[in-house]
């Protein structure tokens, strides 16, 4: 059974779209940390929290990411979140 060329073209286009979408979502934990640090320097604490949380999602075992998130939570006024992330970071440190 021969598959029509139009189906192959549609399938190829779908693969390209999925690949491009996946590449756009693949920022590293380090890039999230860098952006979060930049936001903190600018005083954009809420944006920094989002970036640090994304870094922690990418690398849950990263003590530095959790420490930065704890600091951002503290600056945000979220004491409970700061304590929780500080404890998690301390557990991960050697």
C-alpha cells in the first residue's frame, strides 16, 4: 500500500512543529537561575520567584537553586516558603 505524498508532507510538517515547540521550552536550570538573579537585581521579586521555581522544577536536587528561591521568597515576604526551601537546600548540601 502506497501512502499519498500529501500525508507524508503533513506528517513531516507536524514533526517540525513539535520539534520547534519542544526546543522553545528547553531552557536549562542555569538559564532560569541567571534570569532570576537578573530580576532580583532589578527589584522584580515576583518574576525572580517564577524563574527560581522553574530552575527547581528542572533540577530538584540543586541546592543553589533552592537557596536562591528561599532568598527570593524572603524578599517577597513569604517566610514559610523561605524556611521550607532553606531546609530543602540544607538537606541537599554535602
